[in-house]
C-alpha cells in the first residue's frame, strides 16, 4: 500500500470508529509499527487526526463552529493522487516574483509540495498552507485577518473591509465543493462569501478540480463559469462536464493520472 493510500485508509478508519489503535492500523495497512507512527505524526500535524496514547482518535468539532463544509483532513484523503497531479500542474503556472492567492482547500494544499523552491508573494486563507510554506520555502506569506475554523483549517473574516482589500494578485488558485452550469458552488455561505471576496483581488482565476467535483454538491454560488480563466482537472472528468465547460468557453487542461 502506497503512502497516500495508507493515509486515506487511516483517515477513513478513524472517521468510522472514532478511536483506533496504532496496532490495528498496522494490521489493516500491513505497514510496520515505525511506518504507522510516522504516518500518524504526519496526519496529526496536518490536522487530520488527533494523537492519543497507543493510537489516534477523530477530531471533535470545535464548539461554536457552524460551517457545514467537510473537514479538511477528510477531504485531503479523498482522491489524493488525482488532487496531487492537478496541483502539480497548477504550481507549474507560477513564476518567481508573482503575487498570487491560494484559497484554502484539500487540492490547493498539494501545491505546497511544488512551490517550496519558488519565490512568490502568496496570500492564503489556509492555515496549513501558510504553515507549510513558512517552514520550508522562501516565499513571502500573507494571511488575512479573521477567525481560524479548525475543522476546515481556514481563516475567515465576517467583515467586508479587512487586510486583503489592498492586495492585488495576477492569479488566484482555488477549488470548490462542486462545479456545475451555475459555476463554482460551495456548501457554506461563510466560505462562499470569503472566496468571492478573494476573487475581487485577482486578475485570473485558475480552478483546481479533481474529476469528482462535477457531482452536485452544495448550494451557494461563488462565481460563474465565465470568471474562470483556466480549469485543471484529471482524465476522469465526465464527458458531460467537458461539454458543459466547452459551451461556457472555459479553457480546460486535463492531466493524466497514473494510479498504478
């Protein structure tokens, strides 16, 4: 079982059982205890599970959080290989010296791996993206003001006037809960509002969407298809989705994913 597959399996088991021991995880994944310990350390650092003596447990929803979006850790584990391939292509579009925006999300998080040697000015509302790039890159990182929503690992502000109003970017990279004829759709109004606000600060919108994002999900429209400069997806995109994007005049780039 490959690393990404183990992470996905671990997160799924934790969500199903709430609490699971490292010994059980080693048996299920057929990995060594040392490998499982490294996996759990990584997943805990990314906010996907919570360590406990002898194993891990699921993250509890923070008191007062009302966001309906899927937890970041769970989202990151789903279709991880496809998301990584899409993110790699997106990162290749960045040029040193650019000012960009990376919206928080499980697909955009994979861009971190490919931006470590870049020299960009990056505004992000994702705490994990900011933390990873600050630790191991020469990029300049800018965070908006607001409250940290732990489950989604996002920094969101309820105010119209905040620190991002003076920021300008050549590109904004983002995903969405789903993509349909009405455009980019989110599941929570606070997330949709925050993304729409970020969009006002960028010239071009580049959407990262693995092929599962063309299933109906969510009800809050963020932006119409006409706002998208380029959409990057994988070779599993449904034919109907390709036709929909072509009719809307969206430039689509398809990456081939080797899942062997």
